[in-house]
C-alpha cells in the first residue's frame, strides 16, 4: 500500500525522534549480513544510513504482517555504492527501539512513488 505523502513525512519525523531516544535494532539475517559484507560497510553505518531516509526514498507500507502483528512495516530504498538497498523498518512498540527487519540489496527494482 502506498501511503499519502503527509503520512510518509510524519513517519520519517517519528522515526528520527524515536531513534534518538530509543535507538534502532537490526535483525540478524543472512541477507542483511551478506549485504554488509558485499558493500564493505561497518555494522554501525546502517544506523546513519537509516537516519538519512527521505520521502523520495519511500517505496510502500505493509500493514499487520505475520512476524509483526498490528505494526506497520515501512519500506524504503537507498543507493549505496551503486547498489539499491531495500530497507524495511517498523517503529516497534511504544517506549522501545525502532526495528530494522531488512537491510539488504534489493532483489528486484524498487518503485519510488515520491521520487
């Protein structure tokens, strides 16, 4: 589902604020680890990359997934070293860390509705 631009902008503000207070946790998945290796980025650089997400990087939003019930999953894409990286995040539960579920090279081209 594509969210209206105002909701995307609000999410980005909420994301940055929450990361500032509660930080961000990256799930340890094979694809995520492999991307870090391929791109040669340090694990800590992911947080910096996520914090630079802009509305033009927005792809789509999933609602109520099996792994994260009643939580919106937001998908963004960033070009890193010439590779398109798929980033899927949720704000998580109140008073807890942001969760980055996916941070890996995109498996197919991403479509950016606000680019």
